[in-house]
């Protein structure tokens, strides 16, 4: 009887789902899915609340990234071609990105009609080089060529006709006489010179410097006092920083690349203007004195039936 009762109990438990395989059929995947949905929902709610409480944070951070129209930065920039240092020529006119021809680059977005075009992440080495006709790539450097010292003369002959008339009129006792003189045409020869456009100078990886293969490299120093610089992997997107030093070089791999010779000028500027503030602009309401010319009255004199009118102006 005890054995028979035990068998009945086992059969009854199996009928209601209490068998040995019950724990193996627990839906763990279902519980994990529910947990992931709950966690994701909570995260989205938290992110939405943050965006609602900070609606303008991203926009304000972007608009205030230096340099702005209130900043004036100085950067040292030099070229090193096969161990020979040089500078880019001076920039013509007033520009937001310019150089004085002695290795000092000025970044002043406020000089542009639209300062945002040269502010923040747009103040890059590439933005400065392109208007200077300099193309900098990872394996190629193109510099503007020098204008030839001799020009090609061009002679042209032009025939012009000029007529000069001289008229003299005199009036005495109701009698008058008129004299007119005319000169024939003349021929003029004009000589002009034509200056050909300078050819760019191109350096590519693999060309030699003093018998050794050279490559295009860009070295950057954080400040004039920095003892060590580092090679820039992607120079085209290099952003300017106030007090920065940059040398664009075409030298053999491993060769020493020196700092720009303008490093002392950059250091002096950092001491004179530590806040890197641009000077205030001249007020547009300023007017210059105007000189008004004075005119004396006309003097009229009459002699023996003839009249002469003389007008004198002072200015």
C-alpha cells in the first residue's frame, strides 16, 4: 500500500505540471526582453526631460566657440623646403585670415563681412592657404611660383587725328575779325609689356632633397615655449589656436623640422594681449572736416567800346 500511494502522488503531480522538466521550461528570454524594454523606456524619458530643460545649450555652445568676431589671434607659420626656411608672401588687402609676409598669421574674424565664415571650427589652416594659392595634401604641396624678371614686349601702332582750333576775336568800333588755326592728324606708337602668369611649384612624395627621398609633413607646436612638437596626421583640417606654431615641410622622413622664425614675435604678442581681444572698430558716425572753396565776385571793366570780364576763384 505505501508504494501504491506514492505512485498515485507522482502521477497526480505530473498531471498538474509539476514534473522534473518544469524548471527547464522557464521563459528566461521573455523576462530579459521585458527588462530591456523597461530600461529603454526609462532612458528615453530621462533624455527627453534633459532636452526640455536645456533647449538652447547646443546652439549657444556652437556660436561661442573661439575665435569669434571679438578675438584676435596670432599664429607662427613657416615653410621648410629641403632644409631651407621661408615664409608665404604678405596678404593683399584686409582679410579675416592674413599674413604679414614675415611668418605671422593673423586670425581676426571680425574683419570679414560675415564673421561666422571664419569663426570656431572654420578657422583652419586650409581656409587660410587656399586664398594664398597654396594646396596642401597628404602627399602633395603646391606653392605659388615667382613672377619672371623679364617681360615680353608688345608693340602696337595707333593712328589718331587731333584738331586744335585757336580763335581770336576782337571788337573795335563796330568792326570784327576772326582767325582760326587747324593742325593735321598725327600718328602715335605705343609699346606695352606682357607678363606671363607664374607657374606653380609642386612637391610630391618621392621627390629627392639632397639625394634623399622627401615627403610632405606638417609639424605643430602648441605655443612658442613648447619644447616638442608633433606631426599632424590630417593637416587639411588643422584648426588654428592662438599662439600656435606651424611648419609646413618637404624633407626626408625623420629629418628635424625647426620652429618658425617668427616664434619670438608670437611670444611677444601673447604677452602684450593675453586676452587675445580684437581692437574696437572705428565709429561710423565719425566725420572729417569739409573745406568749402570761396569765390570772389566777378570784376568787369569796359574800355573804348570793348568789354573784358575776369573771374577769379580761390579754393
